[in-house]
């Protein structure tokens, strides 16, 4: 029922409040001002769902998922990715945080504040850290787990420190394979970062960006990362029949 101006003013006031908390908790100061933009669910689906997809890459990914029997033959990955974009509550790019009005309630300071703490951590990551481009899907998912795990932990600490009760953990057994893959960076990334944080605080977490995990095996088993374990580099022949075209060379996990 609130007007657009009232909504924006409430969201910006909460943003300023959470920024101070994140700076104190994370031990990093924002180098630039952080702005806030209000979006609608419809806009997000159109621009961040359909608008962001590389259909060739999606088709290859869909073929792989079907080859491993992780989705049924009738499954449409394009529709899935467009649909999941519609669940976006907030996002960040550069020094701008975007909130989706249908889902983000700035008057619920506990949950909305935790969401902003998560996104503000992404802003700090962009200002202070520079990860190398991953060479494989396995390395990409490991880096995503670090990025989202860091942000998730900060969001959780905000939630807990402001009176929130312990969250119910998502059980992997309750998810279908595709949802489990989608949630992986959040579920296991937070556990990984929490493990490192417990052994060295935020300074040790910051060091992860200088020497990031290179395999999801390290995310699942943080002790492997601390012991200096490295994944096997898989090698295979690139020679293919003249009737075939090599579309992808990758390590998935």
C-alpha cells in the first residue's frame, strides 16, 4: 500500500544501516557509494531470464544433463532458467544493489537486512578481490561456492545478531538433481567458508580469494583445501571423426 517514494526511502534507510554493520563485521570499508534500484518481477524475468541466456550454451548444458540421466528427455532447461530468474529477491552489479518489489520488504528489517548484507558482501568482493577466470565447470562452481558462501555467511550472521532464530537447513535429499546443482554454491559454499572462518576469521577468508579452491571436492571437504590437495587434471584425446565437431571440453566435478 505504500507509495513508490515511501518504499524507496525505507529501502535506502535500511541499506545505509546495514552497510555500517557489514563494514564493521567484515572489516572492509566500501570504497564507493552504493546505490539502490527497485525492479519488478516481470522486468527481471524479461531481462535477467530470457535476456541473459546464451541459447547455444544452454542447449549443450541440457544435452549433458540428459546424457547423465539427471533430467528427463522432455526437460526444457531454457524454461527452467527463465523460471528461476523469477525467484530473484535482490541482486548486485558493481556498486548497485537491485531489489524486487514483489519479494523484498524493507519493513521486515530482519530478513530484508540479511538480504542486503548478502548483496553488500558481493559489492565488497568486487571492490577488493579479483578471481582468475575458471578453466572448467568444476573450478567455476568452486569459485561460485566461495563467492556465495562468503555472502551467505555474512547474511546469516546479520540475521542471527539481530535476533533471528537458527535457519532450517535445506536437505539435499529433498531436492531434485537440478535444484541441488542450483543450490550448491549457497548450501555447501556457506559450510566451506564457515569452516575456514572458524580457523582464521575474516582475514583467512580474504586469503581464499588469493588462492581460491579449484574443485568442488574442496568445497565438500574443506580439510582437502587446507591440506593443499589438488584435483587430478583429466586428459583425453581431442581426435574426433570427421563427421563430428567438438563442442565442449570440460571437467564437471
